[in-house]
């Protein structure tokens, strides 16, 4: 299965119209990303503090399909995919109940922290990508069998 993360929309996530502020959707997606790393036994403190490699987002895209309100119970599904030796992409789908309310993509590149030059993805990230991709492909195969 794709990695999933549950989150409740809080008042601080919303704007004056009472819906989730557009930039906060990417913050919620990033929370799911962090949870997926931790679920794969990646130590977040080591990963984000004084690492030898960093993974800045070089592209982000969000589609807003329905509004999200305070108290909504979100299910964020994410599927990471390796794009090359030094980059990966994460696709997110946010649902409330059975309704897809938003879709997002973040594209990351691996760089050496000191030189800021692109470098190959480290083994722990390759393992995280493979583990989560295999799970997502398995879920897709199960869904396809259910349709038949």
C-alpha cells in the first residue's frame, strides 16, 4: 500500500474564509513525508540536523479539488518515485472520507550540504523509495484485481 498519514485540520491551518490556507497544504504533505521516513526507520533528527546530504524541493504543484475545513479528518497517501540517480518525486493524495480533496507533487534533488552540488541519492533514501514504491505497486495490483 501507499504510505498513509492521518491528520486533523486545525484552526491554525485555515485562512479568513475558514478553509485550509493554500500554502499549508504543502506543509501537511511534508508532515506525511517526514512520517514515512520515520516509518522506514530513518532517524529524523540525524536526517534533518547536520546531514551530509540534503533534499531540497525544486518543484511543487498542488491541485485543490474541494475545500478542507477545521475538524476534517484527512488521510494523506504518498507514493515516492525515483526519477534519476540524484532526484525523486513524491505524489500525494489527500482525502476526506472517500472524497479526494487535493493532490500534490513535490520533486526533490539530492545535494551535498557543503558544496551544494548534486550527488547520488544515499542508500537509506534508495531503500525508502523502493520500499514505498513496492507497497504502492502491490496496492495497485490488488485494486486492479478487485475491478475484474
